[in-house]
């Protein structure tokens, strides 16, 4: 879990987290996620690394990548 911030690894208490605004806006399945997968550290920007769980991190990254692809449609090789 080297991609998860050190603070997130140490602080997985859900009382200290807040819902990730980025995921909340872009993921239509956000309300159905495991509650822990929705949370990020409150004192950090809402980035993938700020998520409290690895699944939250992965889902955030998938949304980022999908957003990048939709903005820059390239040609298939």
C-alpha cells in the first residue's frame, strides 16, 4: 500500500474522514460504495492517496483515468 498516504494508513478511524467530493461528483455508484471506501482524510485535498482504503484509492484512480480519456480521445494504435 505504498500509494496510500502514511497519514491514511495510521488514521483509518472513520470519525476523522469525510466523503471524497471528487468521487461523489463523478461516480454514479458512490452512494452504494462501502462507507469506508467513500472517505478521505479531512486535512488533505480529495485525491486518491487521501482515501482511507485501498478500494477507495483504486476507484478514485479509475475515475481520474476515465476523465482523462474522455477529455483527450486518442487514436487506437
